C-alpha cells in the first residue's frame, strides 16, 4: 500500500505501527490515535480505486448499527491518496481461522459462534446492511468468549462485490454462515467445484454451494478445501465425528440441494439454542485449556533407596551411636562421631531446618529433624549417582536417629541408649546379610535404611495427684452387701413387670354388648336383653392415584423428511416460554406439499390416557392422536381444535385404548415473524 508504513500518520491523528493483514485490495494496520490516546485498527485502501467510495459509504452506514457483536466503526477518511476506515481494537481476539488451525471445534462451540454471528447479521439486515463476504477471518472470538463480526458491508465493497437485491443478499449471508458451520466442524472450506480450494467462491452463483458474497470478488480462505462428491461437498458427518444431526442436515440442504435458511435470522432460529459461554477447550486446537491445570505437577512420592555403600553405612552408624551416648541436642553442632559420615548426613543432623524446612517457633526440634531427614531421603538430585544417593539417605537416617536420641536423653536416657544400641545391631546384621557387588555396593530397601529403634516398653505413667495411693481402696463387706441387695430388688421388680406383660399377650377387650328391646303380652314394659352384635362395617380401602405419565423423548413427523429433531424437547420441557417450531413455509398449508407437520412424543409406558393439555403460542389447527407407532395411520384420535391458541384441554374418549406414543399433528400452521412466513408451533404438551 503506497503511502502507508510504520510511522505514517493518516488524518493528522492516526500513527501507523504494525501491519496485521494484507489482502488483494486492502490492508489492516494497528495504529495509535494521538487525539484520544487509544489504540485503533486501520483498514487502508487506495483512495482512487473504484471500490473506495463504496467502502467509505458502507463504513458510515455500518457505524449506525448498534450491536455489541459487530465491530464498531469509529471514523472514516482519506489522506495522501489513502482511504481508511478506523475500527475498534480487538485485543486478545482470535479469528475463527486461527481457532481451526489444529482441527475442528466442538459442535456446541460452532453452534454458539455461528449463532451469535447470525443474530448480529440479522440485526444489520434490519438496517439494510449485509456482509456478503463471510470467511473464517470475519468472525472473531474475544478473550472472554464474546463473538465479534467485522467487515459488515465494507468487505463486500472492498472486493467490488456485485450489487444484489435485499432478499438475495440475505440468502447469500445465510449460505456464508452455513459454510462457517461446515468449516467449524471439519476445519475445511466447502468451495464449490470449479473454484480454487483456498479462495472465495464469489463468482455470482446463488445456487448450491454459492457463498460468501456476490460476483466479482476474490478473498483468500486459509483452510483446505472440503472433499467433493456427486452433487456437491461431502456432509460434515462423513469427515468429523460427533456432528449433530441438525447441523449436518442444514449443511447438506444448503450446500448441495439449494435449500435451507433464507436469512441469517432464519438460520439462528434453526440452530438455537446455544450455550452462552465457550467450552473449557477447543478440541483439536487445544485453545482454552486451564493454565492452572496445565501447570499442575503430580504429587511426588517418596522414592525407594535401592543401594548404598557399606563403608558409608559403617561410618554413619558409628556417628549415630556416638551422638546418642553424648546426648547432643538435635539442633546443635554435630558430634565428633557424626562428622566421620558423609557431608550430607552431617549437615542433616546439624541443621534440620536446611534438610526439611525450618522448625516453627514452639515446635519440637526433634520432629523438625526427623522431617528433614525424610525430605532429604525423598529428593532426587540428578547430579548424584545411585550409590551417592544411597549413602546420603542412609547417613541422613542414622544422623537423625542420633539427634533424636540426644534431644530426649535428659528425660528418657535409657530409652535413647537402647534405641541407638539396637540400631547399631540392626545395621551390623544387615551388613552381614547383604553381599557386596564388584563396586562395593550392596542392595538395601527403604524400610531398612529408615529402620528406627524397636518398640521399647516404657515405664508406667505417674499417678495423677489427689487420688492418694497407687491402688484404689477395696470396699467394705457391709457396703458390698448393701449394693448386692439393691441390685437384687431391681432385678425382681423388672422380672415381675415382664411376666405380667407376657401374660397379656394375645388378649383383647371383649366387644361392647348391644341392647335390644323385647315386648311381652302383659304390658308394654320392655325387657332389656343383651346380645352380642358382630360388627358389620366393611373395612375401607384407599385406591392409590394412577402414576403420572412422563414423556421420555420425541421426534418430528414430517412427510417430506426435511424437519430436524433437534428442538422437539422444547415441546415437553415443562417451560411454556420455550417453543418448538418447524422451518417456515410460504403458506399456512405448507406450500401445498403436505397435509401437516407434527411431533411424536414417547410415553414412559403403555397407558390409557385420561387427558391431554396443549399450550399453543399462535392460532393453529391441531389434531391429537394416541398411537403405538410413529404414524397417524391406524392411530386413535383423541380430539382436535381449529384456529385456537393458548391453553387447550382435550377430553379423552371413553373407549380409548392403551398407547405408547402421543402424536400432535398441526394441519394449519401459524403466522411467523414476517409476512408470508408460517410455522407449526407448540409451546408445551402435558399428558395425564
């Protein structure tokens, strides 16, 4: 670009620094705005080119669209024969092409990226603006996961794209978005036959595979071309694994059959919903991995000490014995005997804080010394040989034992001396049991190197004061007799109560006698007689309510087979605010190609239904069937409504038989979001 380079100043305020992109007709540069003291991005092109005026006008119109997902245009101008568009900086952003450098992205992240881009382009479409030059470099993901689309209207002007009508432009943008879905899933660009594998296919075609923009422009795409088959490109599911059915179907219908969405908003509705946040990683690319997890190191276990030298063992054992007998403190200087061992063992015994970390104030220095010894034995210095490691570990163990014995020698001197003597004896036994090899090195296990003194029986603890004497005083005979008498009385009382209760088992109170009146011939004086009247009240039984019927899944019932099952769950998710909707048609009777569209809902068991409730977001004609297969042929009709919306309750016929499926069949669709747009729509289905 003539007149643009590091240090150039455009418009009297934008100091150019670094070029970030070089295209056929334009370049992208980082720059510093001296007036507002901020970083910006400059899109530079020749002011005298045929596309310059159209690009500047498109940038001015794009600046009026308010949407956080569209890159903001801050300024436009011309200076020194260079036209420039000033955009907001995208620090830390990665283009979709960058994300696909190591392979395809997860399907849900592709759905999120393209869904956000489609929503942004639909917002621009409402203002009469279209992109017409969509490539993986036009969609960016910020460091926080936000999605940005740049080049709205301006990229098409810079590549001198041919002017098309608003309806054609919406269709071209929707095809470009479908190509981004294909690229995100497979890391390949679906270029139609007859074009370069890595270049745009903006040749003026609006049929299957036509794509990013109208005729006239060529903009490089850095991805490899997708493999082709008879009739178009290979479906994403034949290239990548884990491709959702709805995304695969949209790619096949749009790129191969010249069908699919007609606008970005239509595509956004078809692939919704998507996650509001990005995934923890991006599949093959590895982008987004947790740094904390990547830097974490595995826990180091205490390694085994396989070998040591006999000479080192003799010297360190002698040092341990000398230290124990002299009673040197653990934190003091090493004894004379200990200095005959290795340097590592002497330093470990003399300075336990260096071997295992400084002891905390108030802590036991012997415990710090022991911890230092274990820490030193577990460390792995690559500069030492195996024999030196064994010598250092054995010396550290023996020196630590000596320090521990000296620290507690004043209190339990006999125990320390016994421990030291036992350690010396065990070391001598090991030396006699293990044979030396040619290098004077013997095998030894970690438990042998760290073998401590054997468990020695300690003296019994001193009795607590205030209890007077070494043994408790025995109770007197009189006190013993009183205690036994009390226990005997309690046992007798408990036995009497138990026998009385056992005798009453199986007995019940007799029924209350009923009274009857008998009349005699001598007079009206009644003579009461008592008879036993058995109870005639039948026991009452409670019939449990029937178990609720649950919808476990569902599919779309479409005679043409072009509808997707991806959003059927919205019809029975328990939320009336979510709506299952079919693709849109030009008439309420589905363009006269079919009698209806519906959903087949799977019940959790074979059951005779008692009622069905529907929530319809718009006025439609709906018929409900109970069936055992996914077809209305042979199904039992439950009921139907005509031109109704809101909550509809259907009464089930008395002769209805058990069924495993419920079919909601929409025979007349409802008006959708635009004129001549009709969709079958169901908010919620409840089964009783």
